[in-house]
C-alpha cells in the first residue's frame, strides 16, 4: 500500500458506455484515477483481456485493463469510496440512462459527465439529479471498436467541456478538464459549451441522417446530383439559424468551411461513413432525437424555418423504428 | 386460314417490358391482337410456359402464351407485317429505351404507347420518333410478378390515355383506347392526359421515395412521428403547386383525400409497400428521374418552391446510385 495514495486517494471514475470513445478516455484517465467500466456487449472480452487501443495519437497496441462490471448495480459503492465522476459515453438515446446510473450516483457528490453528440441531451440528467454537477462535453475523436475490445482511433482527439446549465458552477467542469489533461488528453473548459455543441451539430444533424438514409458516404451524396451541394448547405444553414435563435452564433463562413471539408475529399475519393450510417448498416438504433429531433423541436419553438431538417427527422425517425423491428 | 382475318388482319402489338403491368395488358390484347413480348429476365420461363395471371378482376390461374423474343432485334418485322403498337411498360429510366425499340418502330406507322409512371417521360420518344404517334398512359393496376411468369393482380385496373403532346392528333390514342376496352380492360381517352399524370404523381413522388428511404410501409412512416402527416401533406402540396404552374389543377381536397387513404389504413395495419421500396429491397434501380427528378426540375424552372421534394430527390438519387454499385 502506498500511504501517499491512501491519504490522497485517486479520483474514482466509472465509465458507462464502453464504446470506442469511452474506452480511449478511460485509458487516459486510468493513468491517474481508479477506473471502472460498465461493459455490456463487450463484457466477456474486456473482462478477460482488457482493451487494446490502436491510436495515431496515443500509440499502437496499447493495452489497458480497467475494472469491469456488467451493470451499475454491480458497480455500486459498497464502502465510503464514492464515485467522483460518472462518464456517460453511451449513445444519446433519451429516456433510460439516468435511471440506469442511479446506483452509482451519490447526490451532492458524483459529477455526471456527458460525452455525447446532439443538443438538449442534458435536461433529463438535471431533472433526475438536481444536486449533482452535470458536465457537458463535445468530443472530436474518430474511433471504432471492432472486434470487441479493440479500438482503432484516428488523428484527432479533442474534448470541449462546460457546466450544465452554463449558469451553474464550473468548479467540477474545470477539475474534470484538468484531469483529462493530466491523463494526456486535449481538453478545454468553456463558460458555455453549448455553442460548441451546435457547431458540431452542423455536421452531425446534416451528414448523419443524409448518409444513413442514402446508405452512402458523404462524398457519394455530393457527387450523386448537381442539386446535392446546395441542399446540404441549406440544411446546415437551417441548423445555424436554430442555433442563432438560442443565442449561439455560427457564421456563414463556418458553415461553408464545414461543407467544404466534404467537397474537398471528393477528388480523393475519401468519403466518410458517419456513425449513423454505420449504425444503420449494423442494424443498430440511431441517435435520432438528440441529433435531429431536438434541434427541429427547438427550431419550431422559436418559429425558425427548418423544413429540410424536419423532413430529415421524419425520415430518419421512421427508419430508426423500422430498425427496431428487425 | 380464316379469310376474314387475313383480309382484316388483327393489329400487331409488341410489348417491351414484360413486368406485371405489361403482362396483364398483353393478356387482354392477346384476345384481339397478334401479340409478342420482349422478355428479358423472365424469357426462359415465359417462352416455356407463358404467363399465369391470378387476378381479382380477370380470374385466377389464367394462362396465356404470347410469342416471346429476347430483344427488339429479334422481333424486327421481316415481312410487310409492321407493328401497329409498341407498348413500353418497362421502368421509366431515361436514356436507353428509345434506341432499344428502334428495330420495331416503323416511322409514320407504329404508335408508341408509354404505360409508365412519372412526368416528363415522353419527350425522349418524341425526339427520337417525330413522325410516330406517342400515346401517354397513366395506369392504376396494383400487381407483382413473383416468381417469373406468375402475376398477382389486385382489385383495380384503369388506364387513362392521351396523345402526346396533347395538341397532337388523338386518332391513334382513341383507337388504342377502344382496343383495350375490346380486350376487356378499363380505358378512357382524354384530350390532355397530363393532369392525370400529375394526380398520380401526388402519390408516387411523395410515398415512393419516402418509403424507399425509410425502408417502411406508408402507414409506418405516418405512425413513426407526430410530424410525419404534416410533412407528407406539405410534400404533396409542393407537387400540386408544380402541377398548377403547368396549368394542371389539383385541388387541396384531392391532396387531402390522397393523404387520407394512407391515414385510414393505419388502424387496420394495412400499410402499402410502394414499388420504389420493393425495388430498393430487391436491389433494383429506381425510377428517380421520372418520378422525382423531372417534377423538381420542372418546379424550379417555374420558380415554384419545392424544397422538400428537392430534398427527397437528392436523397433518393444518392440511394439509387448506391444501389447501382451493389
């Protein structure tokens, strides 16, 4: 036993949703915290072998072995060692997770960290845990897990962090930012992280459903018709207008820059398969509400015209329900 | 030999596109005309066994055996017996069929009958055959062919017929109408059949791409989100507005009636799989341009707002190209 450690114990971290993004951050945190992962489909493999991470940034063949449990019940703190952070990295499907993490959330103590896409995802946590810090994070970390336990991670890793709501104390958000940085990650804490959510949504709420519906990479959609570029731009401008109605400014130049990234990849034939397309191809449920439904409802609430986004919502919602019947 | 017949020979009819709709009309015409079918994927079966038609209207287990050829070259008239009618019942995919039927089209003699969905499909025939009658038909005949040579046909059969363009002589269109009626079919000749095309497009340009993109029956789309009904109505109203800009009036009541047909089937769980959905499921190319692309371009030409239809076009066009790569 290390007296230093026991007198100044490591923060205790639980990961809920041990997909590729969660595994990478748990790896970084495992260097400096006491980490446990709730694993579901990949439990047996990770319990036996831990994770292998092949990352352009953090190294190839990196092996790490967190404590693994099957559920939050199994992870519930039996001693006085309360969880300091619950990191939710599962897909943002509304309605279930706040209840699932209840056994590991200590009121007034545990910070709930949401590393998820979409907008409007925090409220159900705030309502369930009004006395806990909610930390909202926008993540840029292209990665996949295939087979179970083996993570492939590309050349970007960035976490944008803020308290939710932005008027709440940012003490825990700042502490979590420092923790990620201590682990070797790239994190920045913002007074209000919501504009960052909307900036990422520009890509997610447009390309994700469009590629999922057409079963196509982004560049293939652009190349398919002469009308596609204009339509994609129009969808992104609708998202920008909704963001603006909530006080989050995205410039037209930022919109055109984001669209231009896909356009620039056409000649290189370097199309991207957004996560929603990967989900459809694997017959997995898709994050319809967080990524498309919530912005549409927020837009309509403020009377912002968003008929293209609404069309995408109606389509991808029907597709998701169809997938759920498979 | 029947002298009556040889002095007053039967009309000579060639069917191009021996799908379910084509087979039913060829059966009706086979009673009173000399019929030949160009069969492609179903050649061997139809050559050997003919067609079996199971129809709610024309009877179950109806067997008929037309002359069958593999191509128009093979069907080219070797004697003075020119084809009086070429009936094109293939899918309306632009760019190829006018050339394919060239061996059987006699300038100034053969009437070209298009029994196909969509709008703007006639021009390529008119350009290729400026001295032939072009007869444009809107068909209501729910049918499928599975396995090859076996047709299942539901309870509707209706053909709406007109010369193309509507300013052209309608003599041949009227004669074809009488021919169908003589064979036992339901046909009506109109001075201008284009408004009928647009009325059918109300359903085809909306439900077809929406069901194909969502892999869902029409009722499942409506049930998937509270926004769906309003969006479907809006798409149909865009189609109505484009039709109006070309002088074809569809009332709002007609639009609501068409949408209501799907709504009424929700409680009965009697969803319909439009042909485009069936095509996607079978990895077959889809009639994107005739059904969605042409109306969008026609709408934009007249500055009619149709952003929802344009969105559907961009999506279903990308999907079609994706299918072509399978």
